[in-house]
C-alpha cells in the first residue's frame, strides 16, 4: 500500500490534469479489478496520488483546479502513464524498476511511462481521504 512518508516525489505537484497529452500511439489503461465501477457522480477528488515506479519508491500527485470524480481521477493517472517514456523520466526511476536496463535497452521495449510499471496494471482498490484519491494497484 502507498506510504507517502517512505516515497520520493519527482515533483511537488502537477497543477493541471489537462497538462498531460497521451502518446498518440499508446493509451495506457488500468484493469479495474474492484467489485464495482469507478464512481462518476461525486465531485470529491481534489488530487490523486500514485506510484510511478515498480516497487513504490517514487510517487506523483496530480492536483485538480476543481473537484473531479473518482473516474476522472483514475483517467488522469492513465493519461499520465500514457505519455511517451523519455530518458529523463527513465533516469529518475530506473533504480526502482524490474530489471537492470539501460536507456538504450529500455527504449526498444517500452513506449510510455506506464510500461515502467510492468505488470502493475490491476487497480485493486481506491482510497479517498480529505479529497485525496490514492490508487492501490497489483500485478
């Protein structure tokens, strides 16, 4: 489970969900394994926090200008993971990934940021507290 005290952030926050432009060739999506669909009615999410590396050492937070639904919060994370993988991003998280790859090796196999999560694509649960949506994922 996510523990904010033990995780490093790459940035303090990202202010606008719309800042994320998915890779035109790849849309990275979670598989919802919860026993319910994402809520798309209650505007209660002010930010979403999620792991960005395979073993949870690095996290990111997306802050929204106005409250969004759980569904919209999850979609914002999927848009983040759909962004093209860059060498700068890879270098920041490479010490917490599955395998010991170089940029030259990884760029041949991975297309987007979400590919770095390897099999962590199953959204097992969500937690909302004080407007912060936390995603619990597994493989």
